[in-house]
C-alpha cells in the first residue's frame, strides 16, 4: 500500500520553507509535534503527516488531498479531506502502510 498526500506543508529541516502549492508527495511517516503550538518552529501541534517530495521531507498541517493505492492497484482518492474523510494520520496505520515515526530535531 502506498499513500500520497498534499496540503499546507513546511520543510522538516527548514520550517520557513513551504511545500509548493499543489505538490503531492509520498507519505513516509508521522511526527508528533506535541500539544503546544509554540513548542516548535512549525507553530503546529499534534500528530502530523510527513511526506517525501523531490527528496525532501515536508510536514503537512492537514492533508487536503490524499490518494491511497493498494497492492493490487486499487486507487482511493479524496479531495479536500479535512474532517470529512479520506486518509488521516493515525498511529494505528504505521505498520499497515509501512510508515515510521519521524523525530523532530532542532
């Protein structure tokens, strides 16, 4: 299984750099930014999606567009996922989708 996602994103190792609008990357893991928006350079909190886009890791605030492709080629696409549906970062999906926890380094 493979998950792709896009949305408002910031580069993991340089939070001042934004993901180009409309860019889609492969979901590679999740990151826990804690409970306080002020405790990190992203200004976000909670568990967030980490994608690989052109070799760089980006943290997505909320996945806006997601695509899940199963091993047998079935594609499930969700636009403007938000709270409505689609794939959402969940630690229960780590093993199922081959994701890993990404560490926040300062």
